[in-house]
């Protein structure tokens, strides 16, 4: 089995100028040999069942303009080499059993292409340029995860499929799906999710505790304010009681003074200072006496000072200071 082909393009052109068929299948080649560029008369090239992922050098297939059959099946191609689309005489192209995600739009330049094998790849859609390959007679695309054109279109005849590709544009590509995760990554993500959930739970509990603490602080502040108001109210009540007590004491003193004033005898007139015996008599006569102290004999000899004539008998005197029942002449 060949692992490498180190022959240059000049050497191949000198020693194999008329080579028409070259079969290098079932080897271990990792790239398209650069010596192929010197085989200008080559018509059939078979590089299937190798490990080819790309070409060696700068587009070696451009040196084979007469190439009609090219087989790159069962390799590791991730993309179609750019120089393949420059082969104007190519009639058969085999690309099955690779890892191609798509075909280039330049496939429309293969005007002589009749057979195309693209099965067992990762194709999700066919390029619109494939509809310009009007000489195409066989298209082998299964199996592939093809999404465009739709299945009902791909079930039609090949000319109608090519017509659909010419008349319709493909939808915008979907974002690639994430690669499959290993068991360690899944376990790590599960642990991270669990830690995030626990952290969120702790944050919720901490927020609840903070809310309760703030509520308790507000309740304590309200209690202190209420206690202050109650103390102020009690102080006001004590002051009011003191004022009421003072008023009651003052009123009691006023009542006691009034009672003492009521119980005390009326004040006596100051005694006269008689200058003589006659003045003393007149003073005594002018001093009023109580009614009970006047006897009949005294009433008989009493002279009413209010009467117009002392000889008028039995005249009532209401204005007399002594107020006797009857006034009689002396």
C-alpha cells in the first residue's frame, strides 16, 4: 500500500506523457498527489478508499483538463477541492462515503457532468448551481440528511428536480447543532446546575431573612415611637393631675375662708368717744338693740324717732332701727 507519492509534476510529464488511466484505490494516501498535475492526457483517475482530506500542492487537478472520470469515494473529504469544478470534460464524479457538509455553487461549471454520486455524506441541501448541469442523467444522493429540496421534490424525476433547483433559492442555513456531550461534561453541567440552584435558594432565603429583619426593625422603631408617645401622654396626665390638685386645693382654701367668714360674728362698730355725759346718752340712744331685748316697759317708754309727732299713739314704725311692734308716746 502506498502511503505517499513523491513524484513531481515535471517527472510525471516527462515519463508518463500519454497516461490515460491511473488507479490508486485502496491505499493510504492522505492527499491528492502533486504529480497528477503533469498528466495532461489523463482521462480516468481513481483515488477511492484512501485517507485523502485535501490536495497536495496548489490544485493539482488543473493540470488534467481532459479528465472524464474522477473517483474520490470513501475518503475523509470535508470539502470538495476547488480545482474539481474546473474540469470541463468531467462526465462522472464519485464523492460518496465522505464527510461533505455541502457542495460548492461552482458545481454549475461542470457542464458535461452526467453522473454524480454524493451518498453517505452530511449534505443538508443541494446547491442551486446543480440545476445548471443540464447534461446530468443520474444523481445518487441517498442516504443524506437532506432538508432542501423537500422530499416530495426529490421524489420527482431528475429533470424536474433540476428545474426546481434553477427556479428556487434555498432557505437560509440553520445554525449547526451543538456537538454531543460526553458523560463527564454532562455530569459537570449537572453539578453546575445544582450549585446554581442551591445558590439561588440561598439568595432567596437570605433575601427573606433580610426582609424579616427590616420588618422587625420597623416594628421595633414603631414600638419605640409608641412608647415615647405613651411616656409623653403619661407625663401630660401627671402634669394635668398636678394642676387639678392645685386647683382643688385653691378651691378648698377659698371654701374654708368663706365658711370662716360666714361663721364669724359681724364686726362691732368702734365705740364712741363721748366728750360729755349728754353725748354718751345720745350715743346709747342711737345704738340699735335687738327686738328680743326690749321689754314692754321699755316699749311703753320708747320714743320713735321716725314718727312726725311724738304724741301720735300706736303708730307702726317699719323704719325704726329697733323695729318695735308698736310705737307709743312717751
